[in-house]
């Protein structure tokens, strides 16, 4: 057993005892009431599951095991010698272990994923069977499913292991999956956009740095951007579509490959992870319609009002929970201000930021007029030449594995039951509350 896994195993007994004691003392206490409106609004705001790795606060933004993004930037290990961005290995360790990692522990995670990164040849063959113009998310989901032949959990479950061992095999699958995802994603990118000219991994690089290398972007600045991107997109509590889908499918004791595939199918939706490419498409359409170049704030304001008048949304603004500017947006904005302050697309994004909140406030219908993470991520990628925005959601998906796989391991540790909420009908509600 590796030292990482051994250390995690040492936390299990105390964690199970903590949950059992808490349930014994407070299991019958109530947490608010559910309204009919919530039943019709996608269960918005209904506390319905335990998800330990992160929590979204409406006023403060995302916290990973209690740490905000600015705090993580201070305390997580960086890539030596001059790195400024936290390594994604560090935030994974934090979410899994509920403690900050040392430099040595982060390097150990890096080396562990590098050893697990070899992708079986049949996975590439399955991807190659798809048309090259298939959406990258279709290819990504297909590749993940093809990896399921390697599932250690699936084999162990078939052999009849004890429930107490579920977590150990889930851990192996989760670590293998995280190790392989950058290779699969980079293969899809090079297949779709670089004539199938693939780049072999560099085992001397960290997880995100190697991902950047395999994509074909070897500047240290781009690697730093990728480390930040992978860290801030890694998790967003358990109620979002991708995280919830992974938890839901995992609750049926499906292996991590099936569960993660379900999450990626959700991430591919326009109201979730696909929004990052929609932002760039909208900005480009605005710039084209306004004659190119850097539009004025007045021009942007008029275009935004026209977008709303046409019954469309301004992509990248608003959030189901947040009631402030997304800290992930601010992290990306800070990176852009340091490395590319004169980039024209960044200046457009900044002017949109200055204009849109007041426009949305004026409608009287928007609870959160502030930008979310998707409002900025595409600009950073475009700056470095990764302009193929259909691929952006794949990048999001690679990152989201960190939090959701850590959470799935904990689901198995705690023996979370199959998720099966009750449902009702409109007719039954009318009968109860009247027409």
C-alpha cells in the first residue's frame, strides 16, 4: 500500500465513528422545510446530501475544506523554483485528507499520478473510431468509458469483497482515472486540432504542467495558468450537476469510471460546463457585429441590452448560489492583470464586467448580476493560442475530477446509501393545497 493510501486509511475509523456519534445525537433534528416552489425549481436550495470536500457560501464563495481561494494561494505548495500558482496535487490532497499537504506529500501525489498515467491502447482506438469532428466532450466521455475495462473496483465487487473494502478499490480507480485524464484529453485535442500529431508525456513535470506539455503549450507561463485553472475548477460543492451526477451514480455502487462519465455528460450541458465556450462565442459575435477591435463601454452596454431584449442571456453572469463576484473569476482576473494587461480580449472582458452588473440589476429580475468563473476562463486560453473553444469544457472536466473523485472515495468510506428522493405529481399537490 502506498504511503498516501496508508495515511488515508488511518483516517477512516475515526471518521466513521464521528458520523455515527453525530447521527446518534442529532439524527432526528430537522433542517428547514421544503416549499412547493422548490419542488418546481430544480430543488434549488434544498439541503439534500453530504459532500465533504468543498462548500459554496453565497457571500464568500467556494471554500475547500474551509480554505478560500486566496488562502489556498498562500498555503499550498507551488511548482519550484519561481512558481506562484498552487499545484492541483495540493488541493486534491487537502480535499481527500482534510489537512494541508507538505511539499513532500504533493510531490508524492505527482509521482503517483505519473505512474498511473499510462492509457491502455484500446482507449485511443475507441476514440479514433469516432468522427474527428465529433464534439470533444463526446470523445472525452467515450474515452473515459473505454477505460472502464481497467476498473479495479468492478473486478473486486464481482469477486465479492466486503463492504468495508469498497473504498480501497474506489481509491485505486479514482487515482488511475485522475492520472490518465490529461493524457486522454490531450490526445483528443491533438486529434481534433493538430492533425493527430500527438505529444508523449514528460514524467519530469507536475500533473498540470505535463497536461500543458501534451496539449502542445510548453511555456512556463501557460503551465502556471493551467495549474491555476485546474485548482480553481477542481470542485464546487455537491449540488452542481456534474458533482451531483457523480455522487448519484456512485451511490448505486457504480465504479468511478461510470460515475465520472455521468458527471461529464452533465458538465457538457449549456447551463453548466459548456458555458465557458458560450462566453467566448458571445464576445466574438459582439466584436464582429460592432466592427472588430476594442468596443467602447457604451457600445458594449447597447449590445448587452439588445441581447436581453432578444430574449437571450448574457453568458458568464449569474450563479445559482453566489451573490457576489465569483472568487474564481477574480483569481483569473488577477492572473490576466499580471501577465496580459494589454490583451484586447482581456480589456473587452473587463469592460463587460464594468457594464453588465448594472444592466442586470436594472431588470429587477436577477438575484446575482455578477460574473462567474466562465466569464473569464476562455480569455486566458485564447491569449495563449488555445482558441478552439469547443475544447474548453474538456479542460473543465479534467479539473473537476479532483474534487468529485475525492468525494466519491469518502462516499464509500462512510457507506453512503443509494440516493432515492421521493417525488410527487402536480395533481397530488393540487389535491393537498387546492387549485
